[in-house]
C-alpha cells in the first residue's frame, strides 16, 4: 500500500511539473506568418517528396511561428517548457479536433500539405498540421486552444489580408529584391522576410505580428535564405503576376538542392 501511495505522489508531481509558473515563462516577442508560393516550392521539394497535384498559383499558408527577441525561433515545447504556463493540447488530440472540424476542407485549401499523396490527401494534411502544432503551436499563446491557433483567431483569419499580395508584389521581368520590397512598402505592407529557392524564385514570404495578433510590424530581418539575400539580387515569381516565368512544376525532383523548410 505504501508503494502505491508513493507512486501516486510521483505521478501527481510529474503532472504539476509540466505547468510552468508565470515568473518562469520566457515571453514571446512576435510571430512569423509564413505564406508559400506552390510553383516555387514544388520546383524544389524536400528529399523523398514531390507534388502529386498541380497546385494553383496563389499563396497558401505554411505556418504561424512564435519567435523570441532578436528573431530567435521558439524551440518545440518538448525542448523548452518555459514557452507557456499552460499544459498544451497534445498533437494527437489536435489531429482529432481538426479531423472533425467543419473547416477541415478550408484548411486543406488554404493551409495545404503541398506534398500530400493524392490517395492519402487527408491523412497527409493531418500529419502536416500535427507537425506544425508540435513544433510551433504548443508554444504559442493558444497552446491549449488549437482551434484558435489554426482557424478562428489566427492563421486562417489572417489570410484575407493578403488577397491582393500577388498583385502588390509588382513582379516584372528582371525584378530585383529591392523593387519587390519597395512595391510592398508603397502598398502599405510592413517589411516581410523573403525566402527564395536556389533558382532565386520566391518560395515564401513571411509577415511579422506582435503577440496581440492585430499589430503588423516590420520583420527584424528581411533576409531568409542564401539566395535573394541582397536588394540587388534577381528574384522571380514563377507563374505569377508580370509573367516573370512560366509555371513548370517538377513532380519528380529528388530535392537535392532544396532550401530546407522551417
């Protein structure tokens, strides 16, 4: 009987240790809202992946990522419990919530796994969202409210703000990075972070928000890749506005030269 009581105490203490006090929480500074351009992402997919579906040429969501001061990514919850003072919803429970969500189809359209297998499209999308939650969502301000993180307050809700983004980027043949940044500034956008693939094609564009979600801010570092890293560098939007390049998906690329996704 005594051993059983000791075991119960240990289990209870272990559960308590998962909740960090307010004093111990390391405060988040801002979020990166990353939008990806499927033609560029499909040109250089990760190793072992390919785009089985020809995605339309429009921006879709890659993720919503909490950052510490000085543009330091918040580690996954399993590596740093100080990111939140609440016990996060588990990744497996998030899969159940999203699988039964009436907005699942909207998520698959606007926050898709670009490399989902056609015969297992729903399963692969759920795995993608599970990964994003485990790596980023569990350390967000909505660590125990995944519906807010994915849908109601954050990621899907922000997307309409960028309905004219492709036009506002103002791509033309032989555009330079500095031209694109100026076009965005002229159209009242805050400074984003630019990410290109190795072919100088815009792969992702990341916008930054303070913790209250409503205040867009300049990203502290507009360079996000080894290419397109100077304002005089060439930048291309394949299949995009301005006819800079034809859409040319590579469905069988081995991904040897891809730029790693966050």
